[in-house]
C-alpha cells in the first residue's frame, strides 16, 4: 500500500544559527501562545526556539490562530489526555574526531524544549509527555542528560 505523498508538507526554517547555552532554554521573547510565566523568559534571543516556532508556522499548522493566544499548531495530531513520546536523537555523548562537540550526535536541548512547549500546549495540561531514546551502548546517558539540560527542562 502506498501513501499519497501530496498530503505531506515540509517546512524549512532558516537563519537561526546558534543554540542558547543555558537550560532550561526558554524563549527570549513572549509569544502569545506561551503557556508559562513570562518571568521564565531568558534575556536575549533563543534562535533554536524561534526556528522551531517558525517551522510550525511555515507548515501552516493552525494558521488561522497564528499570533494569537489560542495558536495550537500540534492540536490536530495531539489531543488532551494523550501520551506523547518524543524521541530525540541521542546517539552518544562524544565524538572521536572532535572531542567536546556532541551537537552532531545528540539533539540539542533547546530544540527538545521548544517541541515540548508546543506538545504541552496541545495536551492542555491533561496528558503525559515522555522523552525516550536508546543511545549507543558506549554512551554515558548521564552525560547526555547533562549536555542536553534534560534535568533542568524537566523541572521547568
């Protein structure tokens, strides 16, 4: 059985070149749909958050509500009460060719945080969000948690 690929959309958001350095990777500006206390915003820009948000907008998801408090771009596929599993890319915590640079091997925590915020909007406080992955067996999962800021994101 083949799927009709004409119903799929791809959005590419460009121009966001840096990851923020400190978790929990809150956005740097208050967007109408932001579900958390405005005091949690970071000082400065969070280009990763803006890139994820822009990709959702470019995908035309809930476009009629874009720029409004009720914008819920994942609301057509995620419902209140759902169990949502987010599977980032946690290959391992090190890279043999360039020690200390794991960005090419794991999804940066700022991307995870932005996606989690939009999942949170979709479940409307009623549901469960699980981050699950299986890194290579030579990976140090505690180091991956530290590199991605998962503990700080979880506490948020």
